[in-house]
């Protein structure tokens, strides 16, 4: 029986509205469900085809894990931008599901007096194709209370950006992979370098850590 090969993908998380840390904690738990979700086989005549569950089916049928108590690991430290080092929660995670620390960052290109962001990055494995994964991430944003229609760069409960999908290079109106502005964004590079410092994406001439050092100069 053929099987789908899992692909490592990176997802950036951000929130600057509402109970930010609680929102990110919940999003991480939902991303873990995507990470552990099975692939379903359906028979069409004599051809065995593989498909992915839609989000409601995913929530009911995915492998259930007891969520980590992430909140205990992310107590705010006002003297630095890292909310709390994530070594303990990462140690509890399996090696294919990586979670960075939470980072407190200033809003960029946002309306005046916008609240600060809490940012993080997760790397997980999935067999979902890129556009289906994007749809699942958009549904998680809406479930968090973010309006489907909104003004650009206004405060939001949850941002989920698909950063990369293995070695895939993709350019469509809906999605560009790798994300074209990873190497320009300190709030993405810092948490990503924490969990994948030596990652070198397609079209890049530097690793994540090298880009981070360059942008900090």
C-alpha cells in the first residue's frame, strides 16, 4: 500500500490582541493535531486514492495528545524580549514537533499605538499538501476571533504564516514558498533560529542563523 511522505514545515505565530499567550498556546495545541493527523485512504473503483480530512473531521479523528501546560513555561520577563526560554517544553515534545520560545516584539507597519506582539515559530511534519495546510491555518485564525475580512496590519488575535514546506518552491496568488520575507523579519528569524539554526531554505545562500546575525548588525 502506498503511503504519503511527511514533510517538515515551518509556521510563524503572532498575536497582538486579546490574551496573546493563551491564544498562542491554544494555536500550538491545534498545530500538534495537524502534526499527528492521519492520512485517510478512499477507494474509487479499482484505484486507491489518499486524501486528507477536512478540519471538522480532523478535529474528531486525529490522534489525541494530552496538551503540554505551555503557559507555565512562558511567564513574562519585562527585561528582555524572550518571554521565557522553551527548553523544558521542547524537551517534552517529540523531535519532529519543535516549538520556539515566545518573543515580545514591537509592531511593524501597524497603526499608531498598536499593542506589542507575542511571536513564536513551530516546525511540524505533515502529509497535507501546501494549499490545504494554508486553508487549515486560515480556519484556525478565524476560530481565534480574527475576522476573515480585515484592514491590513490592524491588531489581530492570531497570525499564522506558512514559512516553508520542505524544499518546495511555489508561487501562486494564494501562497508563495518559501515565504519571501523570512530573512527580513527579526521576529521570525529569532524564534526560527532557536529551533532550526542551520536550516537553509531553497533559493537561500545563508542559513537561518547566518541571516539572523546579518540582520542584527
